[in-house]
C-alpha cells in the first residue's frame, strides 16, 4: 500500500453496502481515515450499522435512501458494494449528483447495463474506478516491462487458474447468491464473474486485452456441482484482436484450495503472477527462477489521489470492457449443466462439495490454454462459442 499522506482536508465518502464484502471496504475506509485522506460521511444500508461495526469511524449519517444520503452528507465519493443488479442504477444516481465512484466488481450483470453505467458516468463527467483490486498491483507494470524487454520471448497466450472452495452456506448468504437471474433481473453470480472475476480481469489485462473491442470471440464451459443456478466449475477462452488467447479455469469445489494465479506464456519462458499476494515468478531459458514481490496501490486511495492530485485512475470502466464481454458471453450461454452425481462428493466433515481431480484440471487449463472438454474431463461438455 502507498503510505504518504498528501491531503489536508479528508474527502467525504459514503459507503453503500457495508456488510458482507462491504466489511472490507469499511476497514479500508477506516485505514484511510486514520491517514487523514477520507472521512466516512454516510452509510447506506437497509439495517443500520451498530456502534461496534462503526468503531473508529465516528458517527456517520445512516440511511437506506442512497440519493438522499449523498445530498445530506455532501459526499465527494460513493463506494458501491451492493448486489450486482443494483450497481448501474446506484452509480447513475451518484453520477447525476456529481459524486465520484468506486464501483465494486463485477460492474454490471450484462454488457447493456455496463454500457448504460459507463456512458452515463462519462456524460456526467465524474470519475469512476472499478473495484478490481488486483489491477492496482505494482506487479502489472513490472510484468509488462519484462514482456516488453523480451524476457520470455514472444507472448503466446495467458492462462488463469482459480481453485477455491465455498461451502453450501455461501450460496445461502444472500437472495442473489448463486443465481443467474432473480425476479426476472440478470445477476450472473458465477465463479468466473464474481469470486474469481479477478483471475479473468487480470489475465485479460496482462494479455493486452482490456477494451470490449479487443475481444474477437469467447468459448465457455459452465458447470455446477452445487444445487444452484449459476456455475461453480467453469472455464472460458477468449480470442483477441492481438492474437494472444486468454484461457481462465475456475472452481469453487477444489479439493485443496489454493491461491489463484495468472500465467503469461512466452516462446522462451513464462511469468506466474499470484495476484492476491502480488508475487511474481519469472522462469526463462538460460536463467534460474527469479521471484519478486510488489506493493499495490489501493483503488480508493488512487481515486482520492486522482481527485486531489490529478493521479491517473487505475481501473476506468472502459478498461473493464473486455471483462464485461466475458460476463455477457456467460450470461448468454445456456444455463450451467449439473455435474453427474458421481462427479462430486462432500469434503470430509464439511458441507462443501468437491469435484475430485478438478485442482489438476484447473492448473492444466492455465498451463495448456485448453478447456475442460479438451483435457478429457469425463463430465465436460462440448464448448459453447460466443462471438
């Protein structure tokens, strides 16, 4: 994290959605408030936060009416960490009031909703940062520099691997969890679009494919071991204008959950980036392995710097257009197929479904840029192609 204190007047912030993942934002706002950079002016929640939840954050105004709260607090920034289908409308409410935004990922559940948000925000002239925290890692420019120097030869493709675990209670934590649609509205809460969205966005970024128009085709394989609508075990391969394919495989049913990573393949080496750790491994012919660790710039802090110091925003909406093309392909794909009963089992002593062999398949997909069906998974389906 960057540490220098630069501003004399803390920037007033309203947080919409302070529970669940919002707890992380609350803690981050507390950290930045302690540095004198921001002040939590308001919290928008259906149920008021307790004094204990707000410890160290003063007495921010609380209301379930987002627009009214922005008006009464004079907020300069709104952090939106609410259910996915609400993102666009809340972002446009803030933009119409001249309030700048940190919008949690995924920015929207469909490409149309994403465009409505991005175009509305641009027309209003407010700054908008999309909450892909991994894209604030200083490892990204360092990896791009290694690529530019020819450290791994010519880039031939990018793989992403995410083998995580979520128990059945995870899908009961909110009405929209594990849903593709809710009350006729798109949610698209799948492994690749929400919990492991960073693997997709980071893989695309390192492959040089960030804008919507950089994507030329998308293949998806969406499956589920859990009794849900959305996918919990899936893979996607993105064809790109620059000829660097990006394949990401993900599961929430890992046997041995591990940190997700992105793998840049070159003609004479490879770079592995564990994006949650900001850790990079460079392997190239003629050299021993080299490992590096990097800092990262917090995205809310970067937004404050943008407003007060003119710093460049790290994750603008159009820089997530390619990611949103993937979300759209997943939205338009047939509903995920339930794995056969013999393809999954419960983890010993846990209410968590595990797909035996999936850890190796996820790693092999990132390693070979192949889809599950191409790796010979007995339960995999022929791939769906979207362009």
